[in-house]
C-alpha cells in the first residue's frame, strides 16, 4: 500500500512540475489548496497543457492533427478504463476515482484545439465566446467537481464565465504575439471594422484611440464575466474559495497591467507584478475571511 501511495504521488509530482514550469500564476494560486485538490488541479492542467502543446509545438497542420488525434485516442482509452501507463493518465485516473468528474469537457477541450488548427478569425463577439468556451470554459467545467463538491447550486454558468473571461484576457494580453508569431487575429472583425482598424495597423503595432476602444470593449466584457463569477464565490467549497478567488483576481489583474503599460500588447510582456500580486493576495484573503465581496 505504501509503495502504491508513493507511486501515485510520483504521478502527481510529474503534473506539478508541468504547471510550475508553464503557469506561475495558476501554480501560485492552486498550490495553496488542500493536497488532494491541488493534485487534481495539477493533473487537469497537465491534460490541458498537452492539448495546447499538440497544436502550438508542431509546425505543420498535418503534425498538429496527428498529435491531437493521438491524444484523443488516449482519452478514449481512458474513458474505457484502459488508460496508457503515463503519469498524466494515471494521475487523472486517481482524480476520476476521487471526484464526480465528467469526461465531456475533456473531449470539448480537444474540439477547441481543432478550432485552432483550422483557425478562422471570429467575426463577432459571439463567435469569439464560442471559441473561448471550447478552449477555456471547458477548463472551468473540469475543475468544478474538485472545487465545488458541496455546492448547493449549479455553478456551471459561473465556471464557464470564468474560463471565457480568462481566455479573453489572454487574447488581450497577447495581441502582438498572436499576430506576429502565430499569424492569428482573435479580435472580432466586427470590432476592428467599427474603428477602421486594419491588418496594416496590427502589422505596425498601432496603438491609437480606436485600438484602445476596441481593447476596452473586450476588457470590460471580460470584467463583467469575472464579476458574474465573483458573486458565486461563497458557493465554492470553503477550503477552495480563497484559491479560486485568488486565481481569478490575479488573471483579472493582467488587464490592469496592460492599462498601466499604455495598452502596449505588442512590445511589452504584461504581467501582474510581485507587489500587485501581494495586494491581490491580501484582498482575496480579506474577502473570504469577512465573507464580503470587494
């Protein structure tokens, strides 16, 4: 028994190293969960990271499709209880044994990655939200059974809102990188057209009043989604509220970091500074301790 427990810990340790390497913000927040829940988050993150890497780390569309299909086949084996002997899958098996997990968001996450392989620029906010649901709203649904086991209400809408808000935040942070490195524009074409902001403006990294209005339109929508989530925080498990609130507020803080850098999403790496991180940490602790929203 002791040997088996040690082995399971090794699987989770593998997943912990993945999140620690790739997302300091998420690790900062979720490593403070109770050990079982933190481990579950690490395993879920590792699946999502591998799904994302299957597209981002392979240059050709053929190779991307092959890697994504390999992951899809492994997921099918996992669903049948025949998972391959890999730390990620073995950790996820333990997660599925412990929590009331659904397999559907995992398949939908892969569908989101297919949308990236066959990328088309969103025309409307609705199309952007659909894409954001598949690549990020699904992550919220994966985490929900871990973080809100005892909830008295259905938190599906709130979990999806948080995922979409985080994805829009990513998009607003990475406009320059997405355009110049990935050759992608995630800003809805209807928004760009409303301000006569063209591909040439993007190429030249133009930050004019029209760009700021476009950026703020999406940022304010993301903030509405964050607020929708924040109002449900006390329905999450008591031992998870602080960590979930912290992760959401840190991510929301990226929007203010961009504002402080004069909306430069082209040349500046926008992130929440250690000082701001500490302020957010204290504010989130105050909220959950006093049971008041701020």
